[in-house]
């Protein structure tokens, strides 16, 4: 084991942060203790002051992702559903958030445990979107349908944006794009309600 003085040059979070950078830029297979130590300019042995092994590090990455992705609920203290909506997608649109989301989604395709955690997180996010739609005035069934549609649109936006890291294409801000989508959904829902009253 390394001397304690060396191990304290970096805390556990520094290793996790470096590993997340590698996951996002090069994928799961590129996360190797020796490579991370070189990236951090520290001895390989210092890794073991904070982690049992590589699997322990991978679990720490997932825990950090779960903490970050739960930030979508940070607007829970806002009373206005429109404000919560804007806060939600301001968080979703952050490049670091999107990169990690895509990286973990790719990881989920290789690992059943990760896939279950992603599915659970997605379910919670869609349910949160649905709750906002219900507060706006949508019925439970309409809210569920439009929440899923918005989430799928977000996933597509995120993927397209990450394919264009240099910003060559003029994409509208995510909150603005999805707010327009909600206005269209509201108009359509109003038309459907009006047609039903005429029957």
C-alpha cells in the first residue's frame, strides 16, 4: 500500500470524477485502475485506500449517477408547475448531465443490474413529468401519455446534441423546445375535450 501522505492527495470523489470522465469519453472498458492513476498523476496503489477493487469503483460511479440524476426533483420546492418544468429541463440540458446519462444508458445495455437501475430512474422521471402535466390540467391518462412523449423527445434531443459536440447545428434550448411541445399538447387536449362535449 502507498504511504498515507500520498493517499490523501486525492479523495474518493476525485477517483470517481476521473472515472466518470473516462466512462463518458471512452466507455466502460476504458476504466482501468492503472490508466486512472496515470491520468491523476498518482501511484496505482493509492487507489486501494478508497476502493476494494474496480467493481467497487464502478458501484461508486453508479451511486454518483443516481445522486446526479435525482437532481431532476430539485424543483420540488417550487409551487408553480411551470417553474418546476423549466428547472427540470435546465438540469436535463446540462452537457455533463447528458453525457453521463448516455454513458450509463450504454452501460445498461451490457449489465442487467445497471439496466434495472436505469429503468427505475426513468420510471421516476416520467412519473414526475406526469405529475406536472396533471397539475397543469391534463387527465391522468393524458398526463401519462404526454409525459412519456416528452421523455422520449428529451432522449432524442440528448442523443442528437451529443453527436454534435462542437455545436455545428443551432439547437433550441431544451426547456424552450419542450415548453412549446407542452403548449401544442395543451391545445390538442383542449380540442379533444371540446369535441367530446359536442357528441
